[in-house]
C-alpha cells in the first residue's frame, strides 16, 4: 500500500508511475498468497 501512496509527493505532485505502483502491489500480494498456499500444503 505504501508503494501506491508514495506515487504522490508531499505537495501532491506525481513522483512515479501509478500503474507501476499498482502492478508492484498486486505482484506482492500474489507472491504472499502463493507462499501461504505452499506452506498450507506441506
């Protein structure tokens, strides 16, 4: 979530690509779900 929040600077200006931030967030969530499923299967 911080990756998405950090897209905006302190004055509200865009400092990074919002789409890239969302892609990073989704990728991290998917990795966490994958890890949890593998741990549960063991």
